[in-house]
C-alpha cells in the first residue's frame, strides 16, 4: 500500500481538497495498520468500521480530529430481536461518541432479513442514544 497505492491516494485527496471536498475511503476488515497512512494520504473519513473485524473503540484515540469513522453497527443485529437492535445501537453510539468523529452507520449493507420495524427502531434508538 505505502509504495504502490498511497502516492496515488495522496494525489487524489489533494486534488479534491482544493475544492473543499471530503474524501471517504471504503475499506473492509481490520485496517488498523494503515490508518495513519490513510490520514497522511489525506482521507477525511473511513467507511465502514466493521463490527466483525472487532476493531476496538480506542481506535478513536488515533484519529480524533483527523479522520471520521462510519459504522461499527453489526448489520446482523438489526435482523434479531428488538432488544438486539436497541442494545447494538445504544452500546455502539455510547462508545463512538467518546470524543466525536463517529458517524452512525451499519458495517455493511442491511440484509434482506432486516425488518422495516427493526430498522425504524434503530433510528428511534439513535435519536435517543445519540444526544449529548
């Protein structure tokens, strides 16, 4: 990444930054070893934090003020019970707002087995849990 891709990422990020555009990098899995490189390349956000990659919340200490983070809502949980939905949203939002920079988002596409009622419950829970 550092030798072959990062220089190109940096050029793209610098070009878009000239017009004040944020640049969001989509990447899957555990990207902790590359987060500093993503910041140095000029990305403004990372999408998504994958709950399945078990990225620890202290990752925010590395990026506060430098990189916004989307995700860490396990997409399988909204397919569960209403209690699963409330627990997932509440715990993730509580951890993510410890310093800012977390954007509520699932860690992948919502599967077809997520009920509309559960999705609405997730948004309602966010409305309550997201206030600070």
